[in-house]
């Protein structure tokens, strides 16, 4: 009986020591700190991705506005050239008809 108690006691002590050594190697506080650091890093990574996407969208929109303004300017110049040509033709027509000298 004494032998059974000693073996039970030694088994409990070794189990207790294993639990303590397991807690000492990986404390729960370190786990929480690592999770917080990883969570913060992933959050800043997501924030960085959002900023990059936002800047990309803004750049594309600005480029589209630039192209639209350029197209409008070209179209305006073409209309102005047609208008000048129309008046030039009228002047030649008046001269040919003798309405003007």
C-alpha cells in the first residue's frame, strides 16, 4: 500500500511538473500579445491595401477626366475650324456674286 501511494505521489508530481513546464514555456500572456501584434499587423496591412486601391481608383478617375477634357477641347477646335471655313466660303461666294469687292 505504501508502494502504491509512493507511485501515485510520484506520478502526480511528474504530471504537475510537466504542466508547470508547459505553462512556463508558453505563457498565456505571450499568446495574447502575439495575437494582438498579429491582429494589428493584419489590420494595418488591410488598411494599406485599401489606401492603395483608393489611390488607384482616384488615379483612374483623374485620367478619365483628363482624357474627357482633352476630347472636349479637340472637338471644340474642330467646330471652330468648321465655323471659320463656313464664313470663308461665304466671303468667297459674296465676292463671286459681286456683292462685295
